[in-house]
């Protein structure tokens, strides 16, 4: 069966996108699913988290975006680092991805390059998780066009919903262009029930997003930082920690969507 493609995106920075992509991917992998993690952020945080360093990256997703269609399948095999992170395969980013906006100026059908190239490897995985950069641009559009589900991590903090309109405007434009809506679900992150601002934002999310929100709430957990320092996932640190259990619950919700 073809993999389901999960794009993790929010143009706001530092809301837990990379943590969600890595930990949800890790939770799915622990359920026995075949997972490929794609780092679409030129800052390469997920790549570095997987201990893949720029000096060891011969080929990255940047090369794939620029390649001829006929070489996609061969390129994927060279780009993907098998089992790089907690049994997940990882396709690394590189800083040159930030040049794609300029490189793609004349490119036709530039929003669907990733979607098309993924068709050549989609049957090899159960889930392909895309870690998106914190801005709206050609990389985000490629991720959204490819995605079966957009997961929007929303930090339960002051101004959390501010700026989301830009993402929803992009979704709306793509809906019209593709002739189909893009399925999305928000997930509250870094929730601290003792903080008034957190409970207020969560209440606001419940009111505004209703069914478009996962039931799972991701709480604050210091194990996430430890996991990135060690180059693993929170499941390598403490699989019974609150953060680990929350993302396991999120993975259950994701699996039951289809
Ligand atoms: N639930 C959590 N509890 C505690 N710390 C967290 C949690 N989620 C993420 N963090 C920490 O918050 C910081 C930002 O998280 P992350 O890198 O996942 O955000 P991001 O949205 O990918 O950021 P960017 O927009 O820069 O790509 C990281 O140091 C991460 O370890
Ligand atoms: Mg990130």
C-alpha cells in the first residue's frame, strides 16, 4: 500500500514542528510502521538531530528538487539514510534548499515536484513525515501538495493563533488550484496546565478549530531537549515519559484517520 504523507507545518517558528515530526515518526516506527522522515527546512534541524552532518551529505533533497524526473528513483536511494533515527529512514536537508525559490523561478509545475517524485518510493513506506520550514514559500507549497494530512503544531502560548491566517490562505489557494481540500488537524504543543495563558489558548483552539483539532495535547517535557542532545527520540530516553506517551497517543489518532 502507498504511504500516507504527513506534512508538519506552521509558519510560526519554534512551535514544535521538528519535535512533532521526529517524535510522531518515532511513535509510528515503534508501532511497526515503516517511516521516512523528510527534512524540508534549509536550517536542517531534523537532519542534525539524526546526526547527519553537512560534511557527510553528498546528496540532499535540494538535488532531488533540481533533478530530471528520470533520475528521481536513483536519487532517492542515494539521498535516504536508512535507519538514521530510531529505525526511521531520513532524507536530509541542506542550506541550499533556501535557494530553491530563485532556482524554481522558471520551473513549470513547481509546486508538485515533491508530490511527483514521492510516487517513485511511496510503496516502500507506511508513513512519510515532512518537517517543514517556518515560512510560507515553495517548500511549504510542495509539502502541502504532496500531503494527505497537514499537522499544525500550535504552541499553547500568547499569540499562538496569530499569523495562522497566512497558512489558511495558502490552504485555500491550493484547495482551489488542486480541486480538493487539504485535510488538516491542529495539535496543541508545550501545554502547561498551571499557566493561565496555556489554558486560555487551548480553550480558544477548541472553540475555533473544533473537529479539526487532535484530541491529544502535548505537554511540556524536558526529555525532548535531552533527546535532541543525544541524537535520538524521546523513546530512547524514557518511553514512559509524558511526552513519549502523548506522541504515542497522537500516532494512534493518526493511524485511525484512514
Ligand atoms: N513539548 C515540548 N516540551 C518541551 N520542549 C519542547 C516541546 N516541544 C518542543 N520543545 C523544544 O522547543 C524548541 C523548539 O522546538 P522545535 O524545534 O520542534 O520547533 P520548530 O517549530 O521546529 O522550530 P523552527 O520553526 O525553528 O523549525 C526545541 O528546543 C524543542 O526541544
Ligand atoms: Mg523545525
